[in-house]
C-alpha cells in the first residue's frame, strides 16, 4: 500500500450503521484506534504515507502513538477549518479538524502542491501583499500550507441526505492527500469507506484502491456506479518536478 487514509468514527455518539458503536468508553476507543492503526502501518510499503483524520483530542494521542510506539515518521499536523460548528460552553469555539500525516520511513513520494493566490470574495483583489515579494512569486500559486481554510462543506448530496447520515468528506481533501503522496497507478487503502469519497477520487485520478467499510458497502457500490459524486472545484496544481525524492 502506498497511502492509507483513515477517517474513523470520532466517538461522538453519532448513529452510523448497526455494526458501529460510536459511544465507546474513551480508553476503549483509543485501544480500538491503536489496533487498526497497527494494521495500517503493517500493510504500508516502506516510504508509504498514512493520513488520520479525527478530532484534535484523539489525534494528539494517536499521533504520539504512531511516533513513539509504531515507529512512524511525523510529517505534518494539518488543521482543516470546520465551516459549521456549535459553540461549546466553557471552551474555545471549535473551528478545526486534525489531519495527521506520517510516513513509514523516508517518504517515497511527496509532490508539491500549489494553491491559487487568495482573492477577496467581494472585490476579487488579492488578500495578502506577500511582504513586497509578489512579483517574484510562482505564477502557479503558493505552496500548500498546513492550515486548510478552503475546504467546502458537503451539502445536499442525494447520497448523503437519503441513504445514510454519516459524514462524507469533501473530495478536495482527498484530492490533496492523493496527489501529494501518490502517483498514478499507486495503491491507496481507506479502511473506513463511508460514502466512498476516497474511492471516487482514486478512480478519477487513476490510482488503484482497496476499501473497507463495515455497514455501507452496497451504498458505496451504488454511488460509484451511478456517478453520484459531486467533485468539489479544485484549482490546485501539482508541481511535477517535485518528485521523486530520491535526489534529496
Ligand atoms: C466518518 S465515516 C467515513 C466517511 C468517509 N471518509 C466519506 O468521506 O464518506 C466512518 C465510517 O467507518 C465505518 N466503520 C465503523 N467501524 C468500522 C469498522 N470496524 N470497519 C470498517 N468500517 C467501519 C462506518 O460505518 C462509517 O461509514
């Protein structure tokens, strides 16, 4: 496996299918996560990448485990802005999810992604002045940061509203994960398939994939067959010269 992307239930007491208990005791949830993480690390090829999407509360613990016990190499902790969340009494307003990015040893593939220069929604002017160095910037855009504020919410998908309640991620997250860490023909595993977003993006981008899903496999197959996948607009550019990393 060249890349594993895991978006497990967050243990928030959500209703998934009949086989998922999303209200485990905290210690039991962490133990369960460590078990499937071990298997993800096991099946990764040397130099492969592992991405874990979760609440910061859980990813702090899981990231430490991956580094200290599972021998994985830390690459990034990516903050993905939540577009809608509710205030929690006595806490800061939660505004991001965590996407951990590890590699199994030195990464085999890391492709540099550039994103368009940010424009104001109202006047279309550029938001930042880049410290007076705007003229020297790469016309393809700026280097992808580890804070992603441009991920659109997933709404009104026929699949999401009618067939299941579980969260479907934006295809833009998977576009980035897959383009950054794999090349066409590589193999991607998603052990928590959900609505099949990872698989749809792999199909679109010529990656091979293996999926695991405990409850919704029929819906995933139907979604992929019917093409009911709304790919979010994505203006990222992959800098082809940025891989392979062997020369580094
Ligand atoms: C947060 S959702 C994943 C959403 C997915 N990333 C998407 O974009 O559609 C988590 C999924 O994990 C599945 N799941 C829960 N426990 C599982 C297990 N032990 N093995 C496989 N899948 C499981 C649930 O049924 C649910 O569909």
